C-alpha cells in the first residue's frame, strides 16, 4: 500500500473527504518525523512504537574492490509492533 492508497482507505474508513484524509495522513507523518528527528520516541498503544537508535562507526569492505572503508556512525528508526497488531497479523 502506498501513501495515496492509505489516504483513500482512511477517507473511506473515517467517512471523510480524500482531501481531509490526505491532510490528516500528512499531519500524522509529519509529527512522527519531527518527533523522531528531535530524539523523541512514539508509542501508540496496541499498534507499536517508533524509536531512534544509533549505529556505531565501523570498518567495512567495498565488495567490488575489496578495499577497506570506514563507515561513519549513524542513526536509524526502529519500529516495534505492539501485541494487538501482532495478534491481528497472525490471525
């Protein structure tokens, strides 16, 4: 499902216009991104949680040339599914 399909599904499920649903979906995604960028976590009961984790700098290898390269430290977003979501997915 892509963003447009998600917007259409939200509009249908909530009984709202596609324009209002698009604004709502965009607002939710923007708030999630801003919160994570500021270093915060997001916990949605029954659905799951998003948090920012860190990867340490490490040494890697270019698979094409075999050359050793330094990979800098970075941050990434991790999602953990909640029990209600897990139960729904597992049927």
